[in-house]
C-alpha cells in the first residue's frame, strides 16, 4: 500500500500551490508594471500630464493578459486543471459579494479577510489572480468602474499574493497561524489604502495646499507631503478596515481555513493523473 492508501496525515494536509519559474517570472512582470503604473507621476516633471484617467485604460488592457499569463504559468508549473479555475471563480464571487456589505461605512471591507485567508491556502500565484479578479467582479457588481479599477485590481492582487508568501504554509497551524494572518491582514489593509491614495493623490483632493503633489519637486519632498496627505485623509478608513480584518480572522479564520483546505485537498490540484485498467 502507498502512503496515500493508508491515508497519512501528510497526504491529507492541503498545501498551497507552489510557485515555479514561469509563475515567478509572470508575477514579477505584472508586479513591476504595477509599481511603474502607481509611481511614475512621482518621477514626472512639471509639464507631464498626470491624470491616471488617461493611463488607466492602457493599464487595464495590459493587466488582463498578464493575469491570464499568471494562471497559465501556474498551470504549466504545477499541472493544475480546471478545478483550480473553478475554485478561483467561486472565491472571487464570494469576495465580490462581501465588498458591498461595508461600502461607505468607515472603510469596513470584509472581503480583505477572505482574500488574505484564500491567498494563504491557494498560494501567491493564484492568490494574486484571485484578488485582482475579485476586485474586478465587485466593481461590476457595485458600479464602481472607473480609472481607479485597474489600480484596485493590482493592489488587491498584491494583498492576496503577500498572504501566500507568508512563512509556514505547510507547518504553521492553530492560533499561531491566525495571529500571523491577523497581523498581516491589518498591515495590508493599511498599506492598501496608502497605495490607492498614491494613485489618486497626484490629481485629486489637496491641490494647492501644503499636502499637494508638486510635479517636478524632489522625490523626498513629495513623499513627505504624501505621508501627511495619507494620514490626514485616509487613516480614518484604513484603521477600521484593519481592525475588522483582525476581528474576522481571529473569530472566523479557523473555520474558513479548514473549509478552504478541505476543498483544496478534495480537488487534489497537485495530484498526478493516473489511469487504471
């Protein structure tokens, strides 16, 4: 009998999807493009057009094939099949449904909790795709389509990807894992707000004040203004989002992780296909 036939603990333990060389290359490419998309106005001179509403359609057009490339690369590296795509579809729909529950209420967004836990179970590659697709679906659901949408997709993809990169995906369990995910969820909720502020700061509120973006000014001076802008306008939304993520992770996290791992284990994504007579 094989270990699988004995039903050992090792085989019953669901593991996050591993990153192969193709997956790493695809994630590095899409992340590099995302960093440039968010940060290029900081390096632009005073004569540059700074409206992200102009570059957002191009970013969105480039983001979709890059997301597909991440999926294809992960499948090529691990041999995963349509069951993984189906799981991402179900989780993305759940995330999109959760987002409107806190819309407009002090920044409370329960979908962060699900994205962090899903990224932890599915791994960074599929976690990135899940975060981006969930944000896209929620934008369609809530009518939140605009120049900010591709930036939201990237930022949420990074949130889920980061959860998949946390240490101990195969060994850390119990309260220790929940506290790790809660701490990461809180930090990522605050950083998500800061990154999205960077997208809008260069062309919206604060123009003409001491916390405004000044094209062509030294990078350090603009970053100092941005920090002040972020603290003045965003923390009232980011901190409640972080607190809700911590509370949901510590209270519901064990149940959700168990369900996600059970579904991943039964789907047997990494199991080789074998034909028996």
